[in-house]
C-alpha cells in the first residue's frame, strides 16, 4: 500500500452513516461556471472549492495561489484540510495520485466506470480513487463547517465516479451556454493572474474541436441526470438575466440538507459581493474580491468570424436547439 492509500484509510471525521453532500457543477468549460461557482459559494451552508480535480496538480504539486491570495502551502484552510484528510499533504504521493487520475478519471474510462463487470485492477483503482476523494470532500466540509461542498470541476467522468460513491450524496448543476459563445471564448487569448498557472494564459481550442466537445460533454451530463442523480439545468444567459430565479431553482436542490429555502440574501438585483473563497483552481474571476456585476457577455455575436459561427452552429445544431439556442 502506498503512502497515499494509507493516508486515505485514516483521514476525515465523518461516519459511514454521514454521506458528504456535493453540489457538482458540470458542463462545458467557458460556460460561466466560475461565476456560478462564486455565487453558489455564497449560499448559506455551502463551501465552494473551485475545480477540485486540479487540486493535486495546481495546489499540492505546483503550489499555485488559492483564491484567498495565499499560495497553496501557506493557505490555512487547505493546510487543515490536508491534515484532516491525509494527516498532511506531505503524506500524499502526488505523482501516484495523478497517475491514478489518468487511469480512472477520464472520458475514455466511462464504459469501465459504468460497467457492472470490469477488471480487478480497474476496480481497485476506482475504489481507491473514490475513497481518496471522499476523504477530501469530508475534510472540506469539516474544516469549513459547511453542509454542502460545491465543486465546479465540470468533468463528466468525475461526476459519474461521484454518483457511484457510497459516501457521496451527489447533486448536479448542469450549466450551459450558447456553443458559439463558448467557441468564441476558447478562441481568445486570456491572461491569468500571476501565480495561478505556468503558461500565464488560458488554453485555446479550434472552433471544430470546441463544437464537438460541447455536444459530447453536454450529452454525457444529461445522461447522468437520466440515471437518477438530482439535477438542475441552468443556461448562462438565463442566470445573468434572472439570477434570483435561476439560483432559487438550484437552492431547492440542497434545501433538504441545509434547511434554508432562500439562501440568496447576498444577491442585490444584478450584483453581489465576492466575499472571498478558497477555490483552488478555476477561471480568473475567482481571484477577485468585492462587487461583481452580472452582465451578459455576447461579444461573439459581433466579433466571432462568421465562418466559425456557422461551423459551430452546424456541428451543434440538434442539441443546441434542444436547449433553446435557435
């Protein structure tokens, strides 16, 4: 047994009778998920941690900055989470965990994740990865005092893994945005704050690849909802136009856990204060503090090349129309 596996055996304070409630934001990146994550973190009884899938690389391995402004190894919140989950981050073999991620947490592994019969080796990896994550979510809940952990990783594969985890109570927010807006965002050069990446800017993708991923990612998320996972589908455009209405629908997903039906006191019309969080990875606005004004970003209608717009529209047509993007 590796150091990481041994640590996973002993961390956390929850019991077998106490599943950890995880509100998982899933969908295509550049769909407004970071903005949504920041608002969900303001809900009473909720703690947002950004994209937890990347904690091992961005936090433990590369020591990037937390949304609180501190580098990962100097952040008191994450220091205590590591202690409770694994007896300290020094007990975690990061290379081992990332290799485990590659073997288990990927789109190509979905048939194995869903199969009732798979190889003993994959089953062991999946069980170990699930236990590792459960310890992490439980520690986040314990340290924050929250009843719901908000994870905006978005990856469908991680959502499917959490759905089968016996000690995870999964609730799903499926966030969508017009695929032409998503593709335009992926085409832009976006600089990142210092200390949050190695390249200094967000990745870029072609229109064709983005369109293909938009279809496959959203189809996989929708399929998970049909498997019985409690889910709310939210369009970025609706969220910005009617934040109270859309957030109220999401709040209903976890009201039975928090006991709070209307946790939206932080919202003022189309503005809210970003009070700070410990999001370990995610979009650049997670590093902001103070007032954030909700304004619909549709620059793609004016600035995206017509040829690319038509290509994305054609490749995403059936699913795009299903979600009201005519």
